[in-house]
C-alpha cells in the first residue's frame, strides 16, 4: 500500500493508561480545540497545540514525551502533505493569473444552453475546485456566477449552488485537494485508489447537491444577481490566454499521472517491470505535482505571454497565502501523533470491533460532529482521521480509501455561523443568515449525506 508519507503507518500502540482515562483525554483535547476556536477565537494552529498538550497531560504522559510526539507528527506531516499543498497552491496561482481558469469558464459556458447553464457551472466548479482552495475558487468564479445568472435571467442561487457544490465536493472528496490528502496521509490509504473512488462518489453527489438541488433552492430564495462586477475589473492584462485544450491538459496532468500509477499497480504485478517502475515514480504525488507545476510554467505561464520574472513572481506569490493552512495541517499531524502515541486509537479500534460498528459510518459521524462544533472542514478531517488510525488496521486498500472518503464527506456536514465559508457565501450572494442556511448550509448537508450513502454503497462491493 503506497502512502503520501511515512507518517501514515498504522502501528497499534499499547494504551498508556486505563480506558476511561484515555477516552477522557481524547474528549478533553477535542473540547479544548473546539472552545479555543469557537469561543476564544484562537487560531486553529495554536488550538491544536493546546489540544495535543491536554490529551497528553490527562493521559498521564510525560510533558517532554508529549512534545516529542507532537514535533514528530508536525515534521512528518509538513514534509509530506505540506509540500503537496505548496505545489498545489503554485499550480492554482499559475492557472488563475494566466487566464487559464477564465478560459475554462468561457469555453464551457459558451457551449451551454440556458437550461444547461446550472449543469455547466457545476462542471466549471468541479474543474476549478480540483487544484484550488474553496475560498480562492469562489472569489475567482463570483463574477462569472453573476454574469451567467443575469444571462439566464434566473436567481443567483440557481446558478450559484451548482458552482459551490462543484467547488465543495472537490474540497472534501477528491485528492490532490488538501482535505483528502490529510486523511490519506493519516490513515495510510493509497492515493490513486482514493482518487478513483473519490471521483465515483463525487459525480452523483455533485449532480444531486448541485444542479438538482440548485433548481429547488432557486425557488426558495429568488435573489437577482448584483451588478458588482459589471465593469472589466477582472480583465487580464495579459496579451493572450492559453487555449482550452492546453489548460485542461495542465489541470488534469497530475490526476492522470496518479490514477495511471494506481491502474498500473493493479494490472502489472511484477514490481521489476519497467512500465510499473516508471509509473511508480511519475505517479507519486510529490513527483506528479512537481511535474505539473513545471509543465504549467510553460503551458500556462509562457502560453499566456508571461516573462520568466513574471512566472517566478506568480509562483512566489502563491506561498504567503497558504502559510496559515500549512501550519494548521502540520499542527494537526502533531495532534494526531499524540493521540496515536497514547494508544487511544488502539482503544477505539478494540471498542469498535467489539461493538461491531461500521468503521465507515463511525468515521463520518466523528467528522460531522467536529465540523458542527468547530466550523472547520480541515480540523474535522484532521481530528476524525486521527481517531480512526487504529480502526483501519487490517482493512484492504479499497476499504481504507472508503474510510478516507467517509471522513471527507463528514467534514462537509452543515456549514453554519461558525464557518468562514458560510459568511463568505452570505456576503458574496447578498443573502440573509436565514437564506444562507436554506441554500448553502442545506447544500453542504446534502453533499455530506449523499457522499456517505455512495461510500456505503461502494463498501458493499469492495
């Protein structure tokens, strides 16, 4: 089984204290994180550090050992997932600044009839959402959502919900997005298999929560699109854009490389085979994304007329914006390692096996509860996958990937007032709090529940 990093080894650690003490430690650690984020408004990076310390102290661990565990997890996660997030951010910046993202939007929308526009926007959201963080994708697509809603003379919700669904489903279910990568890293899942299964789950989930629900939500909340972006504020200064084919080639290159590795590993059993060895290297997430960034510098950067200094500046500017995310993810790795080293994962695994509870369902419930409490899909993914480490021991490659997807689906559950994304959508769409709940929050819940249902259905045949 291949992993994103060596941190993902699911060794069973002997519990360091009695069961009640470890459960108390885990609950107290999570409670500290929730309270610090939601009440004290502390940055999740600091909250995760205090949560890890709380777990270790209540479990009776030596403080020095707790700090060492946290540092080990922090470093391993930063070295694994952190590098991938940085590369992904560079690629996304090239895609945006080159006009490649605009080219995707214009091409797909230009070939869609008025009736097909919500479906086209769902596709646009999914494609743009694959390499980009949700907030960046939303900001990028808002002018398009306004324009398309006016062209179709429909509520902004009818067009906006499918677009948001496309962005969000990628965020929760499909690597190489950071959310799924975190869970893959923690649980030792195979990235290629998770990618393939994630797409299988994401497509029907997007259809239901996007165009189908968008049509209903547009009747509930009929809001005309504002004229905020009527001017050419977003017009690019570049002389040309890369073509649609070149742009799509660039976007899908890392996906093809990683899925290619998974397929070759399935069909070519001989590890000494040259084709398999080649794909094992090219399909490794770090190599696939590194190749994609280098290729994008030429296809997107040079293809749009950027000079070498401009390409360098573009790539450089991608990194400051994700510094906070990198720290949160790495601190989540430290928190996870503290949970592992106290043996809480072993305890939960033994309990779940004895109670005969579905590991997939348990993963979803844990992620959904933490999402409700903290408002953060990232924190929900980190914490839930950390608690599930001991429970994936002995599962097949496919089953482990389904647990990853269950965590991802749970992390999307019912976004509300403690989620920054909730307020971003409210303000961009000009909605009241009640209208945002009736549209955005319900859409997120449909994504989450449908994702779980399709993961459980896949579980029947895998």
